[in-house]
C-alpha cells in the first residue's frame, strides 16, 4: 500500500509499505481519502514543538473515508 512519509523538514515522498493485517476481532478499512490537519503541516515543516523529543505521533484522529475490507477467513467478526 502507499503511504506519505515525511523524510526531512519540508520533504515528503509516497512510498510502498506493507499492508496491515487485522488480528482476530479486528477489521481492516481500505482508506479512500484522508484529511490533512494543522498537526500534519507542523510535522511537515518541523515546527511542532515536540518533534525529535521522542513523543509518539498518532494518526488516529485524522478524518478518513473508507470501506470495510473483506474479513479474513479466520475472522470471528
């Protein structure tokens, strides 16, 4: 799958990364669109105060549009 990766301040590239595999009881969502927010801009420009201080950045709050992928044959959901 493709992912946008910030490689340096004001530099990003689209790269191929392994697709995630859902664990039992989880679903996989094929994301069609995703929003860009102010935090993403701060990451791209390296203006975020805690960049480089070891604080994890989670993309969980990003607005997304997608579809539930077909369940794995071993899925219980």
